[in-house]
C-alpha cells in the first residue's frame, strides 16, 4: 500500500485517481485483446497475412496507448487545457491536409502519414469546447458560448469534406449536449435541431454513399431479388450472428460470421462476440460501457470546477455515444457508420486516441481538495467564485 504521507507525484496520483473508472477501462482493454483473438485471424488469412497479425499489432499499439493514457492522467486541469489546445490545432491542420495529400480509402480521404487525424481531433475538440463553455459560465467578460459556436463549423466542415459523416454526427451530438449544459435557450435548441435535420437531408441529396446506406437501411432488397449493398450485407449478416449465437454462444473460435464479414475485426467485432460468446456476454460488455458513462456523469455532477464538469461530461458522452452507435449498427438499428467499438475494435489511431481521451477524463476526475482548487484558480489570475 502507498502511504498517504508520501507526497510524490505517483502517490498523489494513486490516491486521487478514480479507481473504479480506471478498472472499467482496464477491463475493456483486456476484453478487447480476447475478442481480437476471436475475430481477427480469419481476416488476416483472407489477406494472406500471419494468423495473429492483427492481434500482434493490437498489442504493439496497446503499449504506447497505455503510456499515453497513464501519462495524460497525471496532468492538472490547466495542463489538460493546454495539451488539448495544441492537439486540436495540430489535428485540425492534419485533417485539412488530408483533403489535399491524404490517402483515399473507400472513397474518403481520412488518412495521412499512416494515422487518422480525425480520431485525435475528437477528444481535443471536446476539451477545448468545454473550456470555452466553462469560461463563459465563470466570467461574464469572456464570450465563451460564441467561441464554442465558432469552433463547431471550424471543426466539422473539414470532416464533411473528407467525407466523414459518422464523426461529424458524433461531434455534433456531443457539442449540442454541452451547449445544452451551458444553458442555451429553447430557441437555440429548435434552431440547432432544424440545422441538423437540414444537414442530414443535404447529405442524403448530394452524397451518393450516404444515400445508398440510408436507402439500404430503410428499404432493403427483397429476399429473392435485388443486389444488396455492401453495408446492408454486413449489417444483415451481423444481425443473424446474434440469433446463431443465442444466449451462450457457439464457443470461442466456433463462429462462422467472421469468415464472411470483411470488417469482423473492426466495425463488426460486436457481431463476432454475439455469435461466439453469446448475448449474455454482449449485455455484460454493454454494461461495462454504461458503467463508465454513468460513473463519469455522476462525477461531473459532483465536480465544483466548471471546466472539469464540462470536460468530464463531454468526454464520457463522446465515449458512450461512439459505443452506442457501433453496437446499434451491429444489431441493424442504424445505417453503417464505419465507427469502431472503443478499446475492442482493432485500430491503432482509434486505440491511441481513445487512450488519450480517457487520460484526459481520468485527469479531470481526480479528487482535488477544495483548497487546492482555489489555490490553482488564484494562481491563474481568475476571479474566485462567490460560493468559495
């Protein structure tokens, strides 16, 4: 046991970190490795790669990801803001660069220098917007809401141009939720809802791949005729896997869906879990995601620091919504979005960016005595809240 009398950086971290939150994240990471061994070997064999190629790469990505998450969790709220601002500027610049120099994959330019910058843009955007909203709530001379309002189109327009409508929708939902937390008027709610609906209609009208996915979801081809689209085929096969696996699954390695689905190790790993491990394991996995989200939201509600409150809520909503979207696609409740299941799906950029976001979350949810909070506020030159 670490003594409370030891005033080192590690002892402070160990006594102030949210251990239940850390345990939930750790459980997802371990589960992700187990499920990767179930879903990725057939994909590697189809690509004429070694059987455990993707498993080995996932382990290799996991080492820097853990270092990033633990290292980031040591940061103070002030350093979290600074790190997020730098990351936001760099990621946004790389996202814009992908429009001109990026590698085109499946009709979209999202990759450059071997990474997907939009994955790192997500947690940075949430923290920067949370900073803007918190400053607007704390100081009347700072137009925080207007800054957050301007940051939104600055961020989502390059994503739309890639095009990446899945990430755009995810960031829009989190941004709207934070804007609602900041106390926007109901007129704003109606206006933003109208803009969102108009954006979906425009995407359906002018983006052929978006129209194809929505049409395939709403009006699938008849059983004996028509050629199903790739996204509809994967969603339909994924849905059938849960029926085949029933409550307890066929057993590890006994599934057949992973030999058919091209993305069984990424977007549709949840379907592989359903077939081989059963619906009960899928429910347990969903409960772990729910636990992390609820734990984070309760921590945000108790936090007296405005920035930590907004950042905690935004980061867990980002995490939870991405999880819900992926699982909804797997059970055919939404059109395919190309979004990974956090810490479970294969992906280097996704794993490291999620670890960074969870590192930010662990940093802003650390227990800080009120006297220390007031000391940090006074040292920053900001006015001390009247409630103090």
